[in-house]
């Protein structure tokens, strides 16, 4: 039918096009719309077609706007509807009184199916705060681990919305349904070295996603206070140790670091213009149970158990690399204390009404450990020797060491890291073996 119509309406001889097109169109029009009932049916059909096209287009636009992000933004999203709103409302309900913020909090946790977001959501729920999660379940690493975290959260009464922080309509809907007191923003493209492979995903999540979220927060009434995950990587090539918040952070060594540094500048501007209360947390190589499979301690464990070699990077002049590895429970305490001390956002209706807090804290462990030492501890807990392949650190964004000064967090948050790497890795290994077993293959 379509071919026939095209052939009749658009003949291939150029000189005849206009006249024949008009005649052919008239004939076709008379045949098709001879009766008003046929015309009515055609109109209905065209309206339905237009509506489906528009909703499909807006669906695609919100997920994968600028880049090819199939690895980071799965396109099957389902949100909205009465039942969905009921889940969101129930999950946001506060079940306690009192507490550091003068009453329970109702918190939107982005990246709730991620490592830190998962643990923080559990901790908040446990003490009776209302928690609604948001996560896009992307495939940067094994999404089944994210789904397992989500299932555990569901058992504790935390509903995780399947959606992206770049989806402005979804965020507006969430703030419409719940008057969130706080947003804990952990959704991000993590990983230092992956930025070489997929730079666009860092801009998409850590810059565009952050701005979309801040726009939603600034317009919300009441405005929530925001606590978000920055990174120790902002110190970049800083060689003054330990790293303090007052040190310069203008020499990032990776695109990941540059996007986190951009995030600190962007949040500052929203604090300044709209009166949003902002707390940025510079996490130092966080590890522990339910961790991220892309990180060294996790992938080393998998390879050691599977008898596969591990690659250990080494710095210039054969110097070992070192990290201020920080245990997840310490980080969770720092996050919760940040929420409790955040202070209020002052704006409403997108207008600033007064100055609001802008804070940055290091959350580290204050005692760096070298990568070969990390491997030694894992070997001991796993009771298996690693097959080490020591190579010079490739120039892909790594920094030689990190070391946190946490005196500001200690003074203002009561932050006091309590778990050393040995004790923390012991708990990680116990979890790993119970989750994966000795031989099961783990995805990335
Ligand atoms: O604090 C942060 O802000 C960041 O911490 C984390 O980054 P990193 O400190 O780089 O952790 P991680 O990859 O575990 O490598 C650890 C060490 O192992 C070395 N390393 C790594 C891989 C490998 O195969 N071999 C190796 O020697 C490697 O050279 C390094 O010396 C988070 O991933 C990041 O998202 C961000 O949050």
C-alpha cells in the first residue's frame, strides 16, 4: 500500500512531478476519505501515531542525550503511576523523632544501588530516616551486584527508583511527590583509568547529571540540603602531604578528577546563587563488603582466587604506589554526620533568601598503605599466593599516593576512622567468599 502510494504520488519523471502529483493525490484522497466515518478513523489513527512518536522521542532524549551511552544508561525505564508514587511516598516516610538534624530526615539517595550509596541508605533507614533511592543500574560493572544491593535495600524498606539523574522530568516528579529534606548524591561515573576509554560518560554523569540534579534541588520547595561525593583525586599532582582541604586542587591528573573538581566549582555556584546548603566529601579509595568490582582490592581478590595473574603498578624510580584506603563503615559515619550537620538551604522558588553553608571535607583513613602491602594482606586472608606482574604505572590518570588530613572532619563532624586495612580487608574477604564462593566467576 505504502509503495503503491509513493509510486502514484511521486512519479520518477521530474517534469511531470507537480501535475501528476496533484492528480494522483486527489484520486487517492477521494478513495480514502469518501465517507466521514473513514475520515474520523484516519484522524484517530494519526493522533495515536503522533502521541506514540512524541512519548518515544522524549523517552529516548532523557536517557541518552548527547552521547552513545549504552554502557552507562540502559534505556528501559519505567517510572510513574499511582502504585509507583505510593512506593516512593512509603519509602520516604520518617520513622523516628529527634536525631542530629532536629528530627528525622527524608532523604533522596542517588546511586543507591552503588557501593557507598547502598551502605549509606541502609544506615539511614536503620535509624528511622525516610530513604528513596535512585539508580540507573548501568553496566560499568556487573549490574547483578547492583540488583542484589537493591533487593537488600527493598527488604529494609528502601525503594530504589530505576532512573537517571539526567532525567529532569523524573527528578521534578520525585520532588513533587516528596518534600525531601536532604539529597545524598552518590550517582557518578567512578573509576580513574576508565576515563581514557569512555570520557563522555564522565561528562554525562559527573557534570551534566550533577547540574540536572542541582536544578531540581534549587527549584524544589523546600530546597533540600545536599551532601555529595567528591573525591581524593581532586588533589591530583599535589605533593604536599597529608592532603588538606585548603591545599590547591588545580592540577588534576585524570578526567575523572577534573569532573569532580568541576563538581566542586559547580556546587559552589549553586550555593552562591540559590542558597543551597552544600557539603562535598572527598572520599579516599573506599573499600569493603559489597564493594566495586572495578577497584584493585576487589579485582585482585578475584584473580588471586582464580589463579590468574594480577598487575601491580609501580611509580617512577621503582617506588611503590600508595593509597589512604578507607573502610566503608568509617565513610558511612562521615556521610551521616555530614547530613546531620548540613544546615538548611535558604532559598525557595528558585530564589536565594540568605547565605547557606558550603563545606568540603576529606574522609580518609590517615595512614597510606602501598599496593604490594595490600596484596600481601589479601594473600594472607585468602590463604593463596598471588601471581604478580609488576609494571611501571601507565600514564592513564593514576597518582603516586594519597594521604588525608582529616582534622577538619574530626572537628566539625566528629569523624574518626576506626578500621585499619588489615581488619577491613578481612571483613571484605569474608563477604566476598560468602557472596561469590571460592571458584565462581565474577563479572565486571
Ligand atoms: O579516592 C578516590 O577518589 C578514588 O579511589 C579509587 O581510585 P584508586 O585509588 O585509583 O583505586 P583503585 O582503582 O582500587 O587503585 C588502587 C591502587 O591500585 C593500583 N592498581 C590498580 C589496578 C591494577 O590493576 N593494578 C594496580 O596496581 C592503582 O594504581 C592504585 O594505586 C576509586 O576507584 C575512584 O573511583 C575514586 O573514588
